[in-house]
């Protein structure tokens, strides 16, 4: 899971660490050269002072006619360990990570993010956040900057994932019943199966659930959701194929109200987001039903297409959150990062398999841990 993005993030850490190590060695050699030059200069100056002192002493002796032995200090100038002192101080020399240091690694990071299906605007924000965190950071020579870079990457990804903090479980627990949840998204992304997974999760937590077969256009859609309802032991409200989806969902809500059910989960047609008529049908459902939650479902493998579709569905019927399917097969990881940031709506769940149990509540830290090889994948 997310192998490609993991690799790219690790390459960025290694690139910055390597760059900083090269700069350390260069500056260490430069500092040593300066120390040697200063030592030589100070030695020559000391020798010159001693020679002048000796010459002055001899001149004085000649004038006084007195012969004295030459002092040892005049032959060997005093030069203690000034060079050693410089080198010792240099070992603890600190330097700042500069904008220039990061120019090439940051460009490579942005390209890596784009290759991992991270949307352009999101990649740019991550890069700018990492840059702001790293530039000006002071460190000792030869200090490994891997940990510093790692933390900057983590913080930047958590930042783009941090939207409104909506919690699905708390909402279901506290909201007036019945709660109506409408699921939108195109065919083939696992929308109907995801509805069944959410229904199974709610039922296992003690809630009573009603399903609404609002996808009345696709051949086989009624049979598919009927099978899920039978497997889960749930009531399904359906009309004939081609019926008005808004009417089906309305009847399901009325049924739930009359029988004191907790939650209505409504399927909708797998609308092609470029089809104006079908998008208008979503707007009609919104007017008739006034859903408590609208959840957009798409597959993690869709990359930037999923982000674009989410934005267009949101324009037709404002969504409250997203669910990503087939995350277990996603080697890139960019969709999860991008879709929350682009829509400014949270990812609620992630589908990790075909069983009803294969759905996990999404937590930003969960994703970050897996991008940095922490926790089970």
C-alpha cells in the first residue's frame, strides 16, 4: 500500500541528507584551510616580532659595549595550540539550512508527488510547507538531518489532510433519527458495495438500517443492492427500473420514520460527472430529500480523476465527506492526500478489501504512519 509515495518521500529525505553532508565536508575543509592560514600568518608575525626584538637588543648591546648571551625565546617563537583551538571550535560549528540548499531536492519532491497522483495545488502546498519548516533550521556540522526532514514531511501532509474534523460516528450517535445518508459517485468504483459495508458497520454497532435502491438506471443495480440487503438482513426500499430516484429515497425515509429506524442509506445512479441531465437529478434528490449527509465514493486508483469528479459532484449536490475504495491496491497514495484538501471535506472511511468488514475509519495519522512505514499496512 502506497509503496510508490513511500519510496519518493524516502528519496527526498536521502537527497537532502546527502546534500547537507556534502556542504558539511566542503565547509569543514574550508574552515581547516582558514585555520592553517591563520596559524601560518600568526606564526610569521610572531617570528617577525621576535626578530625585531633581537635586533633591537643587539643594537642596544653594541651601544653599551656589553656582550650577552642570546635568549632562547629569540630563536623559537612561542606558538601554542592556536590552530588546535580553532579546529576544536569548528567541530561544534553550526550552520543553517538555506533556500539554495533545498532548491534541487524540493523540485524533485514536487515531481515525485505529482507522479504519485497528488494534485498540483496540493503538491505545491506540501513543498512550500516543507520549505518553510526547513529553511533557516540550525544544526551542527555532520548532524544527520534525516529526522528533521522526516518531521517536516509529516507535518506538511497532516496539514493538507486536516480539514473540518468531522466525525461520522459521533454524528450518527448524536443526530436526530432517522438519519438520511445519500451516496454519490460513478459506476465501477465500489459505491454500492461501500454502502453495504457501512450498513454492516452500523448494524454491528446496534443501529437499525434501511437501504434505498436509488440507482434505478443501471442494469443489474437493483439486483446487486437486493443481494446485499439479503446478506445483511436489512430492509430494502425499491421501485421498478427507471423509476424516479428521488421518489425511491423519499419512500425509504418515510418507511424509516414510521417504523422508528435509525439510518437510511441511499444509493444513487452511477452518474457520469460530465452528464448534465444526471447531475441535475442529484440536485432534485437534494431538494426532495434534504439529506443529513452526502458522501462521495470513488476509488483510490483513480488518482486526479477522483479529485476532479469529487469537485463536480460537490457542485451538483454538496458533499459532506468522501470514502475511498480499493485503497489496498493503491501503490501511489496521492488520491487520499489530494481529495480531502481539494474538497475541504474529510475522508470518512477507506475500503481495504471485498468483505463487509474490510472498511476502516480514516484518520490522517493512520495514513501518515503508513507512508513512513509505521503500523500495519
